C-alpha cells in the first residue's frame, strides 16, 4: 500500500495575526514496508510548507512510514480568520488550519450554553436556528451556532465556533475557558457547560457532537455515524458520538458512542451546545 493512513492534525486557533505557525508533529504510517509516496501541500494564502524529520521547509517531498512531519503556515493578517492547508499523499487528503482570534474590541467575552430543549438527529438545517431560538427565548441577544461537526471540513466544529473572544462564559458569568484552550484536553474547561440558556443546571445530559476533543470530526461518512450528515433520525449502527455536560476534559464534547453513553442512535433526542459568535 503506497497511501498513508489519514493524518489527524490539531488546528492552531487564536494565534497572533501574521505569525508563522507550526503544527504538532504527525508520523506517517499505514504504508507497505519500503513504500514511499509524494506528500504535497497547497493553500490560497499563508505560504504553506512542511518539514520531514526536521529538514528544510518544502511544499512537496517523498515520505515513508515513520517519517515525522511538521506543517508550517502563516496566520491571516485579520482577526477571527483562518488560512486552510490541503495536504495530499496518494488518495489520502487531510487539512490543517491556522485561526486568529479576538480583534480586541469590546469585552472579549462570549457565552456558551447547552439547550434546554432536545432534538433528534435530523438537525442539519436547524442546528444553528435551534440555538438562536433558545437564545432569543431567554433574551440573550447575540448570534449563536451549534458546536457540532458536519461531514464537510468547513463545517467541522473547530471551524464553526468562531474565535473573536478571549474568554468564554456560561450565561451566569462563570468562566468556562480562556483563549486558546477550548480544544485543549488537559483539561479543556475551567467549568463544565452545565447551564442552559435560562441559567438552569443541566448536569450529566447528552449533547450531539460527532466531534473529538480537538474540535475535529469523529466520522466523515454519510452513514448513521453522522446521522447521514445530520439528515437522519432513524436507528442504526454505528452510533454517532456525543458529549456530556458534566465533564471538563474532552468528554464534554467527546464522551463516546451514543449507544453506550446515551440512549441510542439518531432517533434519540439529545441537546445541543450553543456558542455566541
């Protein structure tokens, strides 16, 4: 096999504008012994490059099992914006983004809550409007999005949440996390997201996610594992991944299979995490 296994590259978020950024190192695997493949990177901006085993920055090079790869890219010049790298090696395609953060205006505080209402899995067209509806009913103001991952990279949770803040709070003013630690895993949160839009406590409840602790999708296939990209409300295996409001580590968004940590699959009613833009 001359195609490497998929690369799981944490995105860099809330970094300084125009700064040169490096990814976490990833190791090439999954190829046949002795096989090589050309790895290439492209982007519309940001001077995308990578290094192999600590060598010079290149945009294309031959790689083999065990090679350590670090991706390099410049951050955008503006706030709350991203540059996106596309990485290819044979039939394998991966992505990496560099996001800038707060523009320095206002308080730098945004809010996050878990919904008081529950929803079955066919929420593709309504996840964000559900968040907006709950926020409006509680007179919170603002614009809100659901923290879930769809199949398309642009709609992965890490790209949906928005980064024009330096502190996330519950609706009662409790600090949840400071920038840039939302997608940290050790632990991610200073306080669990246990308040709904009204300020009522919703401990140990399940939230739709399909998202790991890095904000990346657990699944990217059009199966019941993603509720067919959030268009399916029936039963079936594999189950999608869900989060649990009582956790401060990555389990807040990535507790596991909804059949194990919830009541079942896409036909079950779970909550949504909502984040202010």
